[in-house]
């Protein structure tokens, strides 16, 4: 479970997020809102990439300000642009990179890479060059890079923003089948079928929080 | 400038250790740089034979030579002006062969194997406070960024051509720098999220 207690984030004089207190325990949670509303800041708080200026974020009992490295071992993160996330030339090497960074012995890495690619139906990509993959394949490999570390929670920041509608749907179907708690920041509100809860942000504040269908319907109506 | 990436295979060239291939790369660089036309011919024949043996096709070679073509032509013309045609041809041939050797090594060696070799080679430097793991990884990361920089450069040039600014170096360099720095920040954030952190 994730708990945010009176969280405020400030970049210089600009307040990106303020007055956020909530607990996140549902299996599928969507974070929605307009550009600049604080969604990406919210997502980065959840694995300690951003530390609150005021308040506290607790993930599975760990304080993100104090135990950032431990938090990131338990919380996987998929970014909007997979280009930034893929650091090694081939898919298998990229997945093994994360395992090495976490101190997984060399003998175990190949088996875990293979198992993760199989889980995502992506075994055929194992020896492909990351630079030559399509956008959808790159995002799938970025997801595999997070999942190979066996996280308890997965955070995705606009994972479908660079994908066409068909690949975006495929990606969201893959997310739907994962056993982990999944928190997705997205503009693609039409792809959130099956999500239990949605949090709507505006100007750095939580303005709606409730059942996903209701919150999304009100957001879409207000945006029309 | 290397753009060739690992081409999977099980040839005898693929099976040679990364350490041996890196040593071969260093030895051929010295032989080609210090030797004359005879040394160049010997290295070229060895590389051509190894290339055929590796069974990786000509694509990695073209991927590596194509971005170098303009630079090689410029060097050739400058050398013709400064020296003579045979001298210019020899220098350009040496550079082309060195690119081919590097392309052969990168196309038949996994980067992860190179990384582990570099870590082993740099390990003694730990005694003087150098983190071998980080130096090796940053070397690999620099190689990884080469195609990304080519992509950014191509996108920026296309955008500036669309605005009629193809003759303005500032219009190309400034957005390229900004995008490269931003991509660097994004990669740093992604590395932190994946558990890689300075120790």
C-alpha cells in the first residue's frame, strides 16, 4: 500500500502539487488530468524519484525520502518515452542490465529475462536491437525491463502517449493481465476499462477521487 | 561514430572472447596507423576473411561506413590539397579499414560481454579510487548514445529545413544540444528508476 500524507512538491517558486493526502490500495488506479496538472510529479513521488518538499510518502512501509533505493526495488516504473529507458543495445542485454544493477547473480539473469519475455509474449524480441524495434515493441520491452525485477507495484507515466490506438490497446491489455498493483498516468481515458479508481488532478490538487467510471465520465464531460 | 550493433550468430568469430576481440582491435589500430600499405593489405584481408566467416552479411559494414562517408571524402580532398593523391588514398583507406575492424567487433560481440571485459581490465584502477564498473558502463552508455544523437540530428535538420533554416548552424546546434541534454536527463531518471545508482 502507498500512503501520501499532506504532500507538497515545489520546483523553485512553482508549486507542482499541494495538499495531497490519500492511500492507494486498489489494484488498478488511474491518475488523470490536463497537461501541467501534476500527474507526472504524482507518479514520480510513488517510487522516490521525487521527494516531497513537505509531507511524507510511504510505500509498503518504506519512507521514499529515507529509503529511496529500497522503494525502487519494490516499485517498477515505465516512462512515456521508451527510448530513454532502453540503455543496452539488445533486448536481452537491456533486461539483464536491470538485474545486474540489483545485484542478481549472472547465472540467474538469463532465466529471468526469458521468463519475463515469455510472460509478455515477447520471446521473439530477445536478440533484437532495441534501436530497431517499433514504438510498440520498445514500450513492451520497457515494461519488460520493469517487470523483470519482480516489483510489487508498477507505475506507468503516460505509457501509451507515443503509441497508435491499436498498440495502445494491446499495451493496456498486457497491463490488465499483470498480478501487480498498477497505477497509470494517462490521457487515454477511453483505455481505462477495468480500472477501479481514478484520481483527477488540476493545478497540483486532487479535485476528484472515486470510482474510475464516475470520475472519468465527469472529467470527459467537463472537457467537452 | 560506430553504428553497427550486435548481430546474433554462432560462428567461430562470435565465439572468440570479447577480450581477444578488443585486443585484436587495438593491435590492428596500431598496425594500420604505424604501418604502410603492406600492413593495411594484410589487415584488410584478415578482416574480410573474418567477416565472411562471421556470416553477418554486409549490412553492419554499410551501417558503419555510411555516416563516415562525408568525413572520409572531406579528409581525402584536404589531403589531396595538402599532400598528393596516393597519400590521401592511403590515409582514407586506413580509416575505412579501421571502421570495418570496429564494425566487425561490435557486430559479433555482445555489449554486455564488452562491459564485463572492460570491468575486468579496469579493475586494478580500483586501488587508486576509480570505480571500474561505472567507467565501463559509462563507456557503453556513450556508445549507446551515438544512434540517438544521429536521430536527434536528423530530426532537427528536417525541422529546420521545413522552416527554411538549413543554412543556419545556430538553428541546428541549439535545439540539438537542448534535446541531447534533455534526453540525458531522461536517461538518468530511468537509470535511477531501474536501480542503477552511483555507489
